[in-house]
């Protein structure tokens, strides 16, 4: 292919990519970009293969630049994905952390306070469990 044909394909790809990305809603943009990390890996492999078959120094420099940019793009994509997933992760606490077991009651009452805190934590679940089936049977009777 001639240089003009390659330039035409590149320009059309830029316009097509811009139109496709601009139509995606902002809520879906980050998950779609994180899913595209596999594509960035394929681009990196393609850049390595293309650079390996060069015949001139200019092609070698452009190929090495493509490898560096594809690597930065792929690593940055994984970093953004990791950060995005970290936003949804629950904070981890140590087992002995006072903030992880019942608040101030468990810390001030000693051994018996821990038991009272555990019983108090279990009480709401028992009352919600007993009110759950009663509410559903009342709706089913109507």
C-alpha cells in the first residue's frame, strides 16, 4: 500500500474512533476502557512484531516509540482499572481493631461487654427475621 492509502486509513480510523467514543455515556466509559486493556496488549504485541521486521533506522525508532507508548497505555489502563475497583471495595480492618466489633460498648465492657454487644447485634437480625415471614404471609393472604 502507498503512503497515501495508509494516511487515509489512519485519518478515517481517528474519525471513526472519535465518533464511537463520543457516543458512549460517561457511566459506561470507564468499564469499557478497562475492558479494552486486552486490546492494548494485542497492540503491544503488534508493535513488537512490526519493530522486529524493520529494515531502516527510522522504522526502528518509530517502532520503539510505538512499543513505549503502547506499554504506557496498557499499564495506565490497568492502573485506572485497579483504582476504579478500589473505589468499590469494602475497607479491610484488622480482627483486633476496636472499630470492627460493636463500637464503644465492646471496648469498654471487657469480656461481658463483648457478649452484650454480640447479643445486641444478633437481636435486630432476629426481630427482622420474625417480622419478615409475617409480612410476606399477610401480603400473600390478600
